[in-house]
C-alpha cells in the first residue's frame, strides 16, 4: 500500500464479508465471524447488530480474554456473555487510546435493518486518524455528518446499499480512502461489486484480499 495512505490502513486485516481486525493501537475486531484458526486474541471487539454473520458468539469466545472489552448494540449484546458495553446511535465511549462513536445504520427501502432497532456502525478515532465502519446500512442522511480517513462501506445490495449507492455514500463521507465490504462470503454480492465501486467512487479505493489465516 502507498505510504501516503492513512497509517491505520497498513494494519487493517479483512477476513471477508464485514469482519476486520485492526492492530492499532490495540487488537480490535469488527463483527468477527468465520475467523480462521489462531486469530490473535482481542483487546476490543465491536459488534454492530445481532444477525448471525455479524454477531457470532462462537467467534467472539475464541478471541475473548478476561481483559477483552466488548461493545455492541442491545440486540447483539443479548446474544453475548456479559460483560458487554451496550451502545445506541449517538453514544460515545473511550477504551484505552480509542474513542468510539456509535452511529446509525439502517435500511431505507428494505426491512432487514429497521431504524427503530438501533443497529449501529462505528467511528473510531485512534492515534490521530478516524475509521468509519458503516455496518449493514443504506446510504442514509446521517452519513453527511461523518468525517473519517478510512471508510469501510458495504457494496453488495440485497441487505445493504448497492455498489452505486456506496458511491454516493463515499461522496457524502469523503474519506481519504474507502474499502468495500459485505461481499464474497455467500451472503450477498461478489468481487464484481467491489470492482464496480472502485471504478466509480469519487475517492481512492483499496480492495483488500480476504485473509484466511
């Protein structure tokens, strides 16, 4: 990756679908699901909502240690072993050197992720940079208020915004770099959606290769 890109991008690992690990400034997992054997233990785990491909109690147990902090919305927290810090859109908390803001994530024209269920995405501020993990969402008005260096955006359609709608999301958020997600795991979407997004997006795009351990 280009050294001019955000530093946090250098330590971002994608395991496919919506599952990421960030090794800066601690080991942070986002929606861990189908983790490979031997995945490093977590310092912080963030879960956006309760659907099985985002909230996997088995995967969380595999990387959780007594000191691991888990943050989730209410529906996901109900599936997990306490303690869990429960958040709703608009909440902020600090874990170590990471500031976490829970932001809205919902559908506009489909019923999979209703706004009233308070699913979330996350904006993380760490070591002077900001990462936006959109979660399962359409291109919603609240995105116009988000500013970040790296945006992880779904592109598959069906349950989330399409690649073309993600182009509009990138236009609203204006990250330094966008990374497509929510494809290629047999749930919805494929590599062609990520490539379409990369070709049309108004910002630089990095298409990551899924790590298999």
